[in-house]
C-alpha cells in the first residue's frame, strides 16, 4: 500500500527546521517522519501512530520513500537528540512506549489534562447533605423526569468532575441548571462562584437563552433563582485571552476564581483549549462538561470529549465511569418524527436501516433526493433556497433577521467545488439575486450572511460565529454587521472592521456544530472520500429541529455511515484507571 502524502508548507518547514537547525542532520527518512507527525496534528490527531506508517511506501513531492518496519522506526527516533522518550526531557518530539510520536506541546497538553481529570474524578464530595439532596431532587426533578437526569445531578454534586452527554434534545442544559439549584441549596446561603462558557459566541448565546428559560420554571426559592448566573461567555473570554495570541491571563499560576465551571458543547473543544481550561481551575473547583459524544470532534486537534467518554465506558470500575452520565430520552423530536430514529441508525453504523428510514418517512420530517447532476443543481435548488431564505431577507430589524435566518441552512462536508460551500454559496447568491431578494453588486450588501473564520478577541468574535449585514436604524440606516451576543443582545460592527469571514448561506457541517436550524438541507458529494463518516452524517442530521432533507447518492451515503472517524491520541489510555 502506498500512502499519498500531501505535505503542507508548515510540515515541510517544521521538519526542515528540526533536522537542520536543531538536530544538525539531514536524514531524508527522519525528515519525512517528522513531517508526517506535523501533518497528523493538522489532520486532527494529537499524535502519529508509527504502526500506521511502518513498512509503508510514502509518495511525497513526486518521490516514493519506503519506510522501515516498526522496530527500525522506533530505533531511528530513539537515537535522535530531538526526541524524548516518554517526555523525560523537554525536546521537540516525544515518543511513548506505545509507538506514538508527538510534537512536544501536544504531549504536554494531553498529560496535563489527563492528570487534572483523574484528580478531579477521584475527588468525592464530603459535605453533601444527603437528606436535603433527596428532597431537592424530588422537587426539582418531578416523577415525569428522566431518571438519568437525576443520576447526573447526584453525580455532579458528589464529584469534582462530571460529564453529561446526550444527543440534541436530551435535556443536558435543563439538567445542569437544576444541578446549579441543588448546589446553591446545599450551600446554605454562601455565594457560590459559578461560571458558564461555550466554545463559540453563538453557542454561548444559546446557552444563556436556555438558562433564562429554564430558571423561570424551577421549583425553588427566588433567592436560589437569582443566584443562578445568567452570564455565559466563550471559553477564550473566560480564560482572559491576550490579544490574538493563544496565551491566557488565567493559568495554573493565576487560577480562575470559580467554584464550579460548566462547559457546554464540549465536543467542539480542542485539546489545547481544554488543557488550558483545566489547568486554570482551582484544585477544588468542580468541572461539568456537557456535550454529545457522538458528534464530530473539534475542528482543531483532538477528540477530547469522545476520549473521555470512551475511557469511562470501557472500564466500569474507573472513577471516570462513575463521573459519566449519558442521557438517552429525547424531548425535542416527536415520536415517529424519524430524525431520532435515523440518527440512532447512523450512530450504530446501520446504513441499510438508515437508508430505509430516509426513503420511507410518512411524517415528512426526513426527505431524500438523489444528488442532482452538476448542471442540474441550480434548478434543483431554486425553490428550496427562496423558501428557506426569503423570510429573513424580508425582516424589519437585525434581531428579527438573525432569528429568521436560523430557520433554514444548507450544509455540505466540503469547502470547494460545485457541491462544496463555495460553489453552493455562489449558486444561492445568484438565485436570490434573480428573485430581487438581494443586490450583491458589492462585497457588503444588505442581507449577506457572514461566517467568521478566525478568532478576533478585540471584536469578541470567534471562529464559527454567524451574523448578517443589515441596515442600522440607530445610525441612519448605515449597513452594519450584526452578530448574536452572549448577553442575549446583538453585536453591531462596521463591515470594514470584520475579521476574516465568508458568505454563509451554505456552511460546512464542521462549522455548523453548536447550531440548530428548523430545516436543514444536507448535500453529500458524488464521490466518496475519507472526510465522509458516520459522525459527520449524524452531526449534519441533528442540526435540524424539524426537517432534514438529504441529497446524495445511495452508495456514498451508505459508505459514509459505515465509516467511523479515528483520531490518534493517547488520552484514552492515560485516563484508563490502572
């Protein structure tokens, strides 16, 4: 088997620097291995398993290089002055006993995070009033409540570390708000310092809305309700980001001043950010993670939530098993709606069952259509695009436009090509322009939807945030960019001050994480590829609250459902209780 290696510029220059400037050697084989390790991080892995490349031919830059077997590869690396064995020395690369090759900082992130999680998972609360807790549970979780939610609340009160996982609509947010009420009632009047955060501004805004809604219905005192914080921020803001760097004001030497920290949409949090967060917690602080373990992993390196859940599920005597609760009851999808059923089939890798559900859903909440040919795509999209986007384009205020824009979205796994985001956005602009709903004669036009593609801490905008260009009635109708703010309002920004962004009628499934839309149209490309996996299909489907429509070829859809995403990491092994 030949590995076709697409070496990025950063891989080339990193390997070149390590070999020539640090190691003082120009061994072609060693240089290739270093470049492959760098590339692995770029593809989302934390490390590279030498087993995956040992004995393989690698074609790179028009040249084929035969790699030696595993033993010879290990020996090559062990003899290098830039490789540390099991992190015993601070060197650019780390090789562990299982044949994983790391860039040092990712090895450090992984080990620091594992150590903190295990410490907290083993820390059992000793000051819980059991009698009060039982009474509070009965009041805050009535008989109709999911027993798993009560279990999650009990775990969260008794442990410093708790993971609550579940699909969309399983009640994760309502459960954690009730957990805060329980903590405050146990506290006896002392003001607990509580922080809530999410990976993106949009996810933070959604959590804030949910908190305010759930608080109104809680069966507890007004004093407890008023003590539940309604401020939700991005994780970067919580940690105190320093300009555009990846450094934060809060760290192990300047910990966060909170007793309890709650992180929503934890599946979206990459290893470096999760490690920075964990390191910034006080030793006795409680950490609660909410997320869907079956969703796509973070865009950047790591699959932290998935690794944590896998480590807990695979060892029933570990502290992680006792810290993990999976919510299974669904409150969003109506019985027989089909979205919950097909999501389960996709998660289980049952492509035949999923396809049957797609094609035979009498409720009309799941729709299937063979992928139109490239030349037929514009006509095929015409009706659904106008129906989906006309409402927000006719809104009378930016707030109304932002709310209506979430009624419909087009999702694709790809960025480029006719079936990718760039091609689809071009088609949508053309269709809406022909209907005179937009006038895209300049880059900044009324109604243009925006997707931020980089973090900009000064603007309080982060990668994945979505907004809309709309006239500002408070500024003589001047065109401004409006984004949902974590406080429930909107951010208003001059277009010329926007960070890097793109048009967002269509967006990648990765970028859609943490979002919800009433109706979703998901297009899969005509040719199968490594990118198409069951996690990607599941994530795209579960962005829809009411209707999911899929345009795809049967063989491509079925192949994707059969494939499971694999990201190389040592975190799961580190978290297994020995």
